[in-house]
C-alpha cells in the first residue's frame, strides 16, 4: 500500500463551520438517545459493537475507499489503509483469535509499539467480543505482570523487541495461554502457545461475522497507576462509543474532510478513545506517527500531510515552546484549523505562546480514564480563557461540591464531581468493586480533582485532591504556581509539591527545569521566587526551588507530583510503571 493513496482534504475545508455554533442551543437540544441514532445497531437484538461502527460500517458504505489509517514509521516509511482494507485486516486478525480459541469476554492485551497491528489488533479483539487491554510499550516486566495477572489475560500481542520483558514473568502468569508475535521474529515456540500473526493472517479469511455485543458487554480495560500499591483496571463497555463519537465532534470538531493527528499512545485512554474510536466512528482519516518527539519532525508532519485537527499533550506543547519560536517559522502550518490538548491542565503561558505560532488558540479539555470521554472542553467558537478547562460537553452534568455533596456557588473551590449515567462511564475497577463503589456518593461521581466554576460556567482546575497544598491554613493548587513559574523566561517546565513544615504545616516547593541557554544559580532561584511572588498571593510562592534536568512524567505527559514528593521526602514511590521522561 503506497503513500500516494492518501486521502487529501477538499479545497474548501477551511470554510467549514464549527459543529457547535451556539453552545446554549446545542446543549438544550442534545440528549444521548439522539446521539445513539448516528450509530449502526444490529437490528435483531439492538446490540452494538464498537469495531463494527468504527470500521465495517464505513467499509460497507460510501467510505469504503477512503483512507482510515495513514501510518508513518519512525524511519519515515508509510502504510495506507482504506476502511475496506481495515475491515479485511481486522477480519483476518479476528479469525486468528477465533482459531486459537479466544471467546467473548476473554481479556486479550496488546504490548506493542505504535505499529499498524496495534490498531488492527484492538479492533479485532472487539470484533470477537473479547476485552482489549492496551499496554505501554515502555512497561517493564513487573508492570506487565501486574496487569496480566490481575486481569486474568489469556492472550497477548507482542513483538520481538518487547518479547523478552514478557518472558521474564511468563512463568508467573498461568492464565496466559497464547502469545501472538507481530512483525519479524524467530520461529514461534508452540510449547509456549506462540503463534505468528503474519503467517496466520495471511491465510485467514477476510470475512468475519462480528460478535453481537450488548451495550453492557465489556470492551476495553485501561490500568491506571495508584499512588501506592497495585494499579487498578478501569473497565469500559461497548456503549461508550456513543460518548466518544459525539465528543469527537463537539470538542475536536472532527468533520468529513479532516486529516486528524492524535499524538497519544494507545497505551492510555486518549490513544484509544480519540486515537481510534472517536475519529473512526466518525469516518475520519487519521494519521499515526510511530516515532518519538522532535519539534522539526512534528512540525514537518503537519505541513507535509496537511493535518487539519491536532490533538496533543500540554507537555508536548511546553517542549515545543522550549525549542523556540524560530523552528515553527520554517514550516507552513496554515492547514491547521483546530488544536486541542489533554493530559493535564494547559498552562496559560502555553496558550498565549501558541496563538501567534499557530494563528489560533490551543483548546484545552478535561476528562479521565474513568470517564472514557471528554467531559469539559473549550469549543472552536468559544472564547478561550487561558487556564480554564472550558464548559461541559452537552449531556454532561458536572458540579463543584463540598465534602457532604452539596453544590457550591460560582467562584468557590470544591470537589469536581459529575452526575453519573453518561454512556462511556467506566463500569468497574477489575477485582476492586469496593474501590469502584467509593467513587460514587450522594448521586455524584467523585473525580478526585479540585476546581471551581466561574459566573459564566467555565471550569478552572486547582489540582488533585491529594496534591492541594495546605500552607498556614491556605489551600494552594499546584497548577496555579506551576503556571506562574513557566511564565518566567528561563523556565521550561515546573512541578510543585507541598513539603512538610513545622511552622506552616506545608510550604510550597518547586522543581524547575530550565530552558536551553540558562545556567542554574542561587541568584536565578531568588529571581524566579520573586517573579512568582509578584504574581500570586504571598502564601503561594515557592519558598524552596530545586533545579532539575527534567520532571518525571507519565507517558501521557502528566507530571508525577506524587513521585516528586516521594523522592523529596524519602517515601515509597508506589507504581512507577507509567513513568517516562518526555
């Protein structure tokens, strides 16, 4: 499949009107029952399957020859798959799974780099009615073992470069019966249940009858890190596609002629909800880049492949800022009509920086692994208020509540909560039902985040409940301090924690990574400290600053504040399996 087959957007793409025009009218007229009508339901029993709606629905209709996946390798190689070709490839893979005995409800994991088989395999797992479990390719043996053991996974996709990590713990996973080897590899070891993806799919039929999964049948399981102890598996169901399809339109504004690039790895929820399900359920051409972060490469991809909608992480945006303003000037990125970010709050400074660089605002949004879809967003026609998460998605009912579950008035900080019942709400923590139940109280889903709502209905993130710093009786959200820090011209990024203090209970301590060309010194520490003090309340500035080369982050780009605190105070680090230095 050659790169010349790529679908190009229509010349009038930039005249498209945002899907959400009048926000209030859209919210008033929207309900989830109406959203269901845009999907393909099996008539016999009104069941629904995510993979059928993402792939086969388009392959069986007028979008059969439209490109669904444009894959770019780290070496620049490319592969193109139309929806018709994706249907055939996912059917062959589904037949492979059936051949080795995978049944409805079985947990099948994918431990792969961002190769086409990762995307094809995920859809094939859903086609047979099994539960897909994406894993970060950066995971070590212990992280793999924790997830496969807890889930009782019976099969896993992997490749030669990653296989040794699985082998280290294979003897401790009695439920794991099958290993599906992708790419080039040594001869499979039949005694270990190994099979070759390429050999079996090459001989498999391109026809397959998709499992009639119900709205409540489990679909995807994402493991989230715990502060201490083992990670927990948040389980979603096939009904989630209703939310993901709608929010890909409302928040990402995906429209027929778009070329869409989501930089998230499918090992975390954005990479599946909006790196697979959201765009494909809308019949959108999506680009996947398998290489690492590099400013020139990323800007070059946008220009060369005429990306129109780009969904990335605040960490990536800050790293592009760090690379300087001269790099993007080398590229024509006028093709971009909408940019979104997710993973952690986007600092106001990044939004201010992005406007002249991209000739538009970067639209932040908020959601969680557990919510399955975007819940609060800055929409294309809205005024973007730097630092705000935006306003609720139609059909979503958030609130700011006190510890007793009472709603608080605008301007007052409290617990961010959501009324349960949206289609993509997670259904359980695997094997941890009591923990799941604890997240629902007084008719609310408790997100664990602190926030406030302003008079116009915009929501503003303060921090995780366990991240908020209590200094001399004042509650300080780390995000507001970090945002002030990165406004300093020498600061590339910052992480803030509360450090125990006899006099004040806690003080604000900042870990700061500098931009290239700046040297650490006591004088610079004091300059940064005073810079922040002049922008925030006196109790909120960092009394301690520690320079670091980089900050610990998850692969999804979130700064791991609890890891900063653990290392600073000599506490147990807990689960670090999602850690990656960006």
